[in-house]
């Protein structure tokens, strides 16, 4: 692939502002389709389930958890690599981060929102959510602070708040740049969002200090969130779930699926918003290396989980392992291994990492495999607990499948709205990587 010429300072502003103000029919078609699919396949089935009951789902005894909780874990995982990767690369001062981090942070924000909605769907009677909030009330009901559900509420709220502030603070100079180039209602909007930014030395200094502080804060927060999610399962005594390795297992899996999501998103932004000069093969090459490393870590932890279950000598643990590897869900398990451990080994080859179509296919397959992993964690463990006469099989219903597809459409809808409000590429940080213009010309 030919090397594209670096843009000038003026071209950076022109190109990024163009993505905000110039909107073609393909964008409206995509947005309308995503909105229609999210309404038909997410909100309407959810409303039907609220009216009818959670019995519409395939959950049963002993499979009291199903795809709704798997959706929640999947979206929480997808949210990890956006803000986390941006924070780590900012602290290490990696220059290739500057063109992709804004959209990656937005992916974190929207994935967290979708995860919260999936948690509401899983709870069933979501109008009782306020019972999980610690506030004085006339019924003298206080939440159980030892409940993993309350862990989720606190962790997600903290991560959502931190990610939102991190995204907004980093975008303030770009809001000011757009403010000076647009008119009408857009100018009023960006005047409000830019908070009176003038670009003085003191403002740049304070921005750098605040952004670095938030980056340092986000890293342990992101790691703790998925560790807390893993405790939802690991704190139980169910065979196949009661593992101390679950915290690093979930964190590595979250970063893995999130990085694959970034690759998919970068491909679509580059192709449909004409950002070839900013999102280059260098970004895909570096993300491919990261995916390769994460695939090896993920495979190692999976082997470790299987080995510790077998080495325990517990008949219940061994039965769960046999069921996972050779039972009803075995095709899904080996498909997960193929998508997440074997196919990514092709990323060893540089030509694969710099082939955009190949990277897109591999990233999509990885996230399919990671969703299967989250589903198998629940189905293979709950289906084979201690008593054989209490064993069962879980199969998702059409309502559950519809809600998952609708959640994907809702995520796309959020992101399409985002790219028309917030500059998807950081203008001022991209300029830091360019040659200083000669003022004598």
C-alpha cells in the first residue's frame, strides 16, 4: 500500500471539520437503519419482556443466568481498551496513539452505556433499580454492600464518570477549533463545549496536567472494573466459576476484545470518513502486534484455568471441564479457541497486520469468539453443578438473540451521532506529529 503524504496544519482542521459538517445520504441511511433496528430488535422486545416476564428468556433451573448477563460482560469487556489503551499510550508518549484515541475513548463510553442497559434487561424488574442506591428511604431498605450486584453499580458508575471526563477534557481544544470555523447553531454548541478556550500557555499547561492526572487515574480504575465483574462469578461456589484466576482472566479478555473492537472501528472510520492520511497502516500494524500478544496471554490463561480445574481432583470440577470440552457446548468451545487463539497467530506476519481487510476479518472473528467465551462461562458451569438430577441445558430464545442484535445496532447508532458532534480525530495532537510549518513562506 502506497505511503500517503502527511497533511499540513491547515489540512488537519479542514479534513476533521469536514467530517462534522458535510453529511451525505449514506450517513443518514446508516443512522436510520441502526436506529430502526435498535428500536425493533432491542426496545420493543425489552418492553414485551417487561410486560410478560423474564420467562420469555431461555433461563431455567439450574441455568438462572443466560445471554443477558453474557451481553453485560461482553460490553463491559469491549469498553476496556478504549480509555485504558489511550491512557497507557499517553503516559508512554506513543505518537501513533494521537489519531485513534478519541474514537477509542468514545467506544468505551458507549459500550458502558450499552452494558448498563443489558444489566437492566437482566434484572427483569428494572424499575426497582433505586433499591441498589444507598440513600435514606421510608422503607428503611439499605443495599447489601457484600452483594456483587452492588459492586457492579459502584464500579460501572465510577468508570463511566472517569471515562466521560477523560474524553471531554481531551476534546476541549478541538471544540474551540471547530467553534472558530462554523456558524449558526453549531457555533453556539461548540462555544458552550469549549468553555471559553483561547489557547493560552496557562490553559495548555493546565490541560496537560489534568489530562495526565486523569490518565493515571483511569488505568487502575479500568483494571478494577472488570476484576469486580469477575467477582460476580468467582465469589460463588459453583464448579467452573469459583476460580482465583478469574480477575486476570477477565481483564486480559476485556483488553483483547476491546482492542479488536478498536481495529474494526478504525477500519470503518478510515474507509467511510476519508481519514486515510490520519489512520494509516502503522496503526493497524501496531494494533495487530498488540492483538497477537493478547491472544497468547488469553490462550495461556485458558490453559491455566483448565489445568487447575483438572489438577484439583474435584469430581464436580472435572465434570464441568468434560462438559465444556466434549459436551453439548463443545462445538462452541472449540470454535472460540479457533477464533481467539489459532487464527490470530497469523498476525505474526507483517503483511497480515498491514492488510486492512484481513485485520477487519480477524478483529470481527475475535469478538465473536470472545462473546462465545462469556456465554460458555455461564452455560457450562451452571448446567453441571453438584447434583446430576439437577443438570440442565440452556438455549437462548429469539427474544434474547433479538436484544443482543439490537444492542449492537444501538451502539452503532450512538457512534454515528458521536462522529457528527465530536471530532473523531484529535486535531491538536495530530499536529504535534507534523513538521513545524515555515512561517517565512
